[in-house]
């Protein structure tokens, strides 16, 4: 029988890759979208899956909506990817972020519990829960120390997912995913901001990119690899939680350096702190500078994941390394600008 998957957050980066992955596996995919004045399905169009998805209305703020939808669709698997996912915004909208990223998850869990424990449930947990990392690399046993309202809200929903598994015997898994990026990444996240900015510099549309903390280190992987891990977790006999990461960390400065290299610019760094600049060696032009508005009140300084458990139990490993990821993102942005294709 055809399996049915309900994906919340289908219009986001991971929603697009996961739906493509599940459609190829033969699933019937239902994509939950919240009401907005104009629904943004551009990522789904970009990768060519929009026509194969049944879009259904659902907002994580509204439990009656969640209940009716899950009862009607009767999915075999729910992938909860919906969230206010931008850490910076969570400092300005902590209550909204807590409601959607925290309580919103309990709304789904309660609905599934009331339906007798089916379907299987995947929760999009995050390495941001490690925050002020207590050890490096981080694995499933590393203590959490979230540093943002987003991280705190996600930690609540992470533990709720575990609690519903233990208390109500639900098949509920949490994927503790480290940062994953792609050409479909939102432009406010630092990787895409840099890849888009470098493409604009190469095509002489802008002169420089303003960034915040260049020292922050992240374990960046490719989103297309990470959605497979979500599916693998739900195919195991027993539900569990897994760290998904590449095992390599790089700073924002490194990311900018590699992205610049892919448009044939060698960066030389000068000064420190707020005065730091990245200069094009050949022309002497400043192409990176610091703007304090992009720094955070409390920062997650260093993330590096150990995905050994996923490798051993799920047979998962990443296929794209850091260098290829950066090059892929810049290449797509160059093409998009050349084609005047500014969908997202
Ligand atoms: P994203 O591109 O920002 O997508 C977020 C999705 O959530 C969008 O479809 C958005 O819909 C939807 N959404 C937001 N508020 C909602 C609400 N109130 N009701 C229903 N839908 C709502 O995020 P992503 O990068 O794909 O990440 C997917 C999930 O993984 C998120 O939960 C994120 O927190 C988590 N995560 C991401 C990473 C990463 O590095 N990408 C790492 C760890 C965990 P609109 O299009 O209408 O805004
Ligand atoms: N966005 C942004 N913009 N970040 C900047 C900038 C800038 O101009 N300059 C420096 N940074 C630094 C941030 O301070 C942070 O340390 C790092 O770059 C990464 O920022 P983001 O790309 O916004 O991602 P994030 O790590 O905060 O959050 C992402 O990864 C989490 C997993 O760890 C999001 O996808 C979250 O939803 C996800 O859970």
C-alpha cells in the first residue's frame, strides 16, 4: 500500500528536499502550509515537486486545525519541520518562537496520542540546543546549554518528544541536526547570505557584504543528505534520537574565504573585532566588513557534531563536504542572478 507522509514546514528548505526524497520513494506526500497572503511554494517549484504534493492548510498555533488535518489525512509518518527557525529573530520574538517551536510540537504530540499513538513522528531538533557547548565534539550524551530563545524552545519540544515516547509508547524520534545548507537555504542565514553576496560581487551588483561574528564555528552539511537521515530514523524498529552532522567545523570567516575563492577572490584579513575587514588581495577593495546589528546577545560559539550513532545504527553518512557545499551554493546564486531568477 502507498505510504502517506505529512510534512509540516513543506515550504522551507528541508521541506523541499524531504518531499523530493519521499516522492522518489513512492510516498503520497501531504504538505502542511500556513495561511499567508501569498503562499511561498517557490522552493517546491524550483526542484520540480510542487505538482506531486497535496498542499493542506495547517498552522502550528491552532490545535483544532492540527487535529482535523491529521484525522483526515491519516498519515503513516509525520515529519514536523515547521518552526520559526531563525535564531536572531527569536531574541525579538521569544514568545511567538516558544509557542510555535515549543508548544506547537506538543499540539501535534497530543493529537497523535489521542489517536492511539499512530502515526510515527519525527521532530526537527537542533544542535542549537548544545549552545554553550559543554564538550566537543557533541553527541547524543552531551549536556544541553541553549543560548537563544529558539534553542530553549527547541529543547522543550525535544524533551516532550522523548516524554511522549516513554509515557505513551509513541514512535517518536528527534533528529539533532547540525546546520545544513543548500542553494534552497533562506537568504537571512549566514551561508546563503555569503553565497548570494559573493555572486553579487562577482557580477558587480554590490561591493561588499556586512556580517556579524566571523569567529562563530559551525558544522555545516548539505540539506539533501540530512533529509535521508530523518526518513531512516522512522524506518528503524525502535524509535530513538540521533545526532546528524559531518564531523567538521569551520568558522564564518572560513566560509567567506572559500566562497570568495570560488569567484576567484583571495581574501586578506585585516584588523580585529568590530574593525575587521576582508580585503580582495588583487584590488585592495574591502569585500567583507562587520556590522554590529548581525551579532547576537548570546552566541553559540562552537558546534562540531559526532554522528557515530547514526553511522552505526542507520548506516547514514554525508556525501557532500564543506568545500563542495560552498562551491555549489555560490554556483547556484551566480546562475540565479544571471537568469534574473529571484524566487527566494
Ligand atoms: P525554514 O526553511 O525556515 O522552514 C521553516 C518552515 O516552517 C517553513 O515552511 C515555514 O512556513 C514553516 N512555519 C513557520 N511557522 C509556522 C507555523 N506557525 N505553522 C506552520 N508552519 C510554519 O527551515 P529549515 O531550514 O527547512 O528547517 C526545518 C526544521 O529543522 C525547522 O524546524 C528548523 O528549526 C530545524 N532545523 C534546521 C536546521 C538547519 O540547519 N536548516 C538544523 C537543525 C534544525 P512559511 O514558508 O510560511 O514561513
Ligand atoms: N544569520 C547571520 N547573518 N549569521 C551571522 C552573520 C550574519 O550576517 N554574521 C555572523 N553570523 C553568525 C551567527 O552569529 C551564528 O553564529 C552563525 O553565523 C550561523 O548563523 P545562522 O546562519 O543564522 O545559523 P544558526 O547557527 O544561528 O542557526 C541555524 O542552524 C541551527 C542548527 O544549529 C538555523 O538553521 C537553525 O534553525 C538551526 O536549528
